[in-house]
C-alpha cells in the first residue's frame, strides 16, 4: 500500500495531472450548478477529449474530477432555486432551500461546501484503506439484496412525514412507485401506462419529474403569492451570515463523521449510489435526532443539510470501489467512466492494482487534491453565488422557469417533455397547497424501477418469494426497513403518551 501511495503521489502531482484535476473540478462545479445538466451528460460529451489525451491516468483523473465536482456543485441550484437537477442533491433542497428563504443562503452554501469536502475526503481515505477488501463484500450482494436495499430506501418515508400526516407520505410514495411503472416493464418488454404516447415508452424522465416537483411549483408560488419573499427577509441585496459558529460546527461534526462512513459503504454497492445514500443519510439523522431537532428538519435544519451533502459525496467516492476493483459500474455515471477506460485500453478489475497501480493510486490521490481544490474554489465564491437570491422577483421567476424548461428539454431532446413538465408541475402545485409532501413521491419514483427490476430477477431465480427467507442478508435488510418505519412511530407515540401524562398531572 505504501508503495502504491508513492506511485500515486508521483503520478498525481505531475503538472499535466494537476491541470486535469483543476480543469475537471471547474467544469464539474459549473455543470453541477446548472439544473438539468448532470455529470452523466458532461462526462459522455468529454469522452472524446479523454481519448484524445491518450494517457489513461490523466484521462480518468479529468473525468473523475468532473464527476465529484458536479456532485459538489450540485447543491447550489438545490439550495438557491429549489431546482435539484441531479438525483443525489434532491435531499439537499429539503433543508437547504428553507435556509435560503430564511435569509441564510450564505450559511447554507458554507455548510454544504464543508460537508461535501469532509464527505469526499473521508471517503477517499476509506477508499484507500478498504478498496481491496470491499471488492469481495460487494460481490456478496445479488438481486435479492438489492431489492431489500431498495425497500430500506423506501422506508425513509417516515423521515419526510415530519410532524404532518404519515399517511400522506405513504400515499405520495405509492404515487411515485406508480409513476415508475410507466414504460417498459422488467418482466415483459412491453409498454405500460403510456396511453399510446410513444415518447413515454422509455418511462418518465427523472429530470422532468424533479423539476416538476420542486422548481416549477416554486415559480408558480412566487407568482400566486406576491407577498412571498425568496429570502424571507425582504429580499435585500446584502448577503451576510456566511460563517458558521463553533456550536454549529460541533453539532454537525458527528453528522459528517457518521454519514461519511455510511455514505461510502452505500456507494460501494453497485446500483446504490449517491441518491440512496443521501436519502438514507437524511432519514437516519432525523430519526436519531432529539425531539426539538426533529421539528427543525424540513424547515432549515443545519443537520438536515449536512447529512445528505456528506453522504452523497462519500458515496460518489465509494462508487469507485466496484468500478476499479471489479469492473462493475455502480451507476450510470460510472458506467460511462467504465466505457472511457475500456476505450483507453484499460481493463478495470482485480488485476488493475497489480498491472496498472499508477492509475488506481493516482485517482485516489487526485481525489484528495480535487476536494481541496473544490473547497478553495467554492468558499470564496459563496458571497457572489448567494447574490442570486437578491435578483428582483421579475427577473428571478423567468430565470427559474428558463432553467427548468431547458433542463427538462435537454434531458430528452423532446418537446413532449415540456408538456409533461407543465402537467406534473400544476399537479405538484395543487398537492403542495393540500400540504402533501413531495419528497416521498420522488423517492418512490427513483427507487421504484430498481425495486421492480431486482424483485423480478429474484422471483425468476428463486421461483417465488422464497428468496426472502433463503438469503439471511436479504431478511436482515428487510428487518432494518421495518425498524426504520416502526421506531419513529413508536417514539412519537411515547412522546404523545408522556404529554398526555403531564396534562393529566396538571
């Protein structure tokens, strides 16, 4: 390992590779800030550039920099505009956007930058130490375990119900699962629920749905309610309160530590990735928080912002474990990275650390450098980035609508997406007026297709649902999912019982 680190240091600190890290981080951060333009699109576009470079180490360092740079910068549009264009930053908007509306946009961006840096850096440390060992653990997960893991992700609905009605959260999750069934199914390659529209044969686009659930209703709310201020403090042009206090730093430090580890290990599992890591990170932190802290989640909790930002960046780093050690892409983005490596005549797998140690270790060392560069780039720019909230309403609403429509159209290059966007956006606005949480719907949609695919595959392999009892790991994950739903309900019931006891005593 020491020899590998020395090889990685000498490779990563060459002038060319340092330039690749800086260039990748800059491009990734800029792309991540634009809703609708995720890392997958820009990495696919940059593959010809990577092949032109020729050097596999430099090419992978560049593409990896774009990847975690986009995740790092993706929090900006979620916090400032409530327009998450990347699935991994959806949970960031749950508390990041309320903080921005409360006049704490600078603090929200600072917390996001620090949490992202810590999650990515600690993830790189874990990658360096555990990569060879974890590659064998990842092989233990089959379709049955992935199905159970998706159920664990869906159990996070308890965290998004807040103090409201859990039944509403469940209904929205079921609606998300229903929307995930549009298009071709896992068992039969036949279109379902497309209403004869050919453009729906491949299913609904995540970008379109995310924009319809968050960005478009926000723009409509600004139009329908002129008294509503984006900052909640009069929309003044001065952006202050950029620093976080020592007490706030001490409160999020345990969150960052826990979610760095949890997010990394979720990222190691092929098919899990930053999205599930961010949702589970948010759910776990809310469930273990005190009663007073739980009341703040969804309303501008600093812990609720730090948890998903740490988890998604740590998972992003963890996703390189199956890619580099097994040659298994853990997500769409890492699948594109795998294609780039093959195009560069590099075969990822167990022999990569032996045959091409300079590639493996240089990528890990570049992650340390890249996260430091991202922090240096983002922290000084926060006062200027946050000024987007000082834009007058007459300009801000068209700005949100433009990026919402552009992000949806670019995702599919299809005008039908715009009609779907508007229709779903109007429905989402009505649901918000009725006080239905929209986050569970998006969770159900994101996890629904993966849930169905793995469940169908497990049913075929085991000829029924017997796989639940035949595989101990699957049963264990399902038990965890049940506990994630029951424990918060039990705690709430005990709290109500104590309150009733106090009232009777009075």
